[in-house]
């Protein structure tokens, strides 16, 4: 394989992994620990 192909595959893999982790953090199990500071100050 050429170097440019390997670099493209590597960067694409990083992008997919980062996006998946961000979605998991936002909507998965860890999201239960997030707090909403705006909701805390609503009266």
C-alpha cells in the first residue's frame, strides 16, 4: 500500500473513533453523571 492510503485510513479511523466516543459520552451511560447548570438555576 502507498503511504498516502495508509495515512488516509489512519486519519479516517481516528475520526470515526472520536465521533463514536463523543456520541457514547453524550448519550450513553456516562451521560447520567452530567449536570445541567442552567436547569439548576431555574426557579
